[in-house]
C-alpha cells in the first residue's frame, strides 16, 4: 500500500463522520480525522455565497480555542478580502471547475498585516487550503500547522491530495443535510398555525398524494378534504399545491 492510499484507520474515521452527518457532532469528528491523519493544529471551514457573503462553518484549535473563534470572526467580517486565495474562492461561484486538491500558501503571498494577525500571533507556520463548489456555495477548507509539527512535507501534501475528495464529499453532504433539516424545522413551525387535520392533509399533499388519495389515506371524504385544503392554503397564504411544495417541501419527507 502506498503512503497516500486510504487505509483502514482513515476509513474508520470517515465512517465516524458519516454516522453523524447533518448533526453537531460532525465538526468534532471531522477535526479528529484531520488531526490524526495530518497532525494539524487548527482547521477552519468557510462557505462563500453570492453578495460577498462569507460564513464560518467550523473553527477548531484545541490549544487556542478563543483565538480561533476571534480569527474566524475577523475573517468573515471582512478580512477574507485580504486573503490571497479570495479570487480563487470567488471563482467557485463563477463556474470554476476546480477539483478538491491542496494548495500551499507561501507566506510571501500574504499582506504583512494579514500574516501577522492570522499566522504570527497564533504561532502557526504553514497552511494548506482545499477549495470545492457546492450547490450555490464555494467551500474553503484551511488546514494549519503550528511550530511543533512544522511545515507540511511533500508526502503530507500528497496525503492531503488523497484525502481531499473524501473531505469534499463529507462536507458537502453534511451541510446539505443540515440545511435540509433546518428548512424542515422552520417549515414545521410555519405549519403549526394549522389544525391537526389540516396539517395531516398538507403533509400528505407534500408527499405527492392527490387530494382524492390524501382524503382516502386520512379517512375523510373528498368534500371534507377540499374544505380543509382551502382553509390551510388561506392560513399559509398559498394558492396551489405547487406553491405549497415550493415553500414547504421539506415537511413531507
């Protein structure tokens, strides 16, 4: 087996990440995988969206947790524009077909103030970045090494190259599930204005039932189902099942 192959310990760690996809525990499992495989000291994952919106999805530094939180906050509040990689991150939304692969960041490429704030003060000496696109979002993963571990070696960069597609798949799937669950929870809150029977009927319609089959499934007459549908649509301010599905598609799953 080559040292860049995915071996059993990596697959075990990846399996632990899969077990918690879409849940808060995913961040800790992902960092554990990266720390064990690459000896990183800090990890930050950002999501870039239209409108120059940068969000921090994960910051982790067991040695300096508050420093990591502070740096992540500064970064998303505007310092990301000083990141030499920023144009590359922007390109993800413009159709850049970049594959997930590690990109070293030479210190001389950074503005002096940026290098001081994000590397010198937290005593970080090297960084590898991985960029990849999602659904309307550009993901930007940053892996940092401190003075004790030192800079990434060529073999470690190759190891990141092997891991990068797996990381991209895990991160995409985790945040897709998390967003779906968040939308479903919000939709359920909105549907709370309905009576139990109205709610039941709407759930059946969202699952793909026609009004007739929904009435049969809910053991009500078609006339009752039609009345409940009209009341529910009025409360939700929708005019058709298509509009209901667009706004509350996560509820029927």
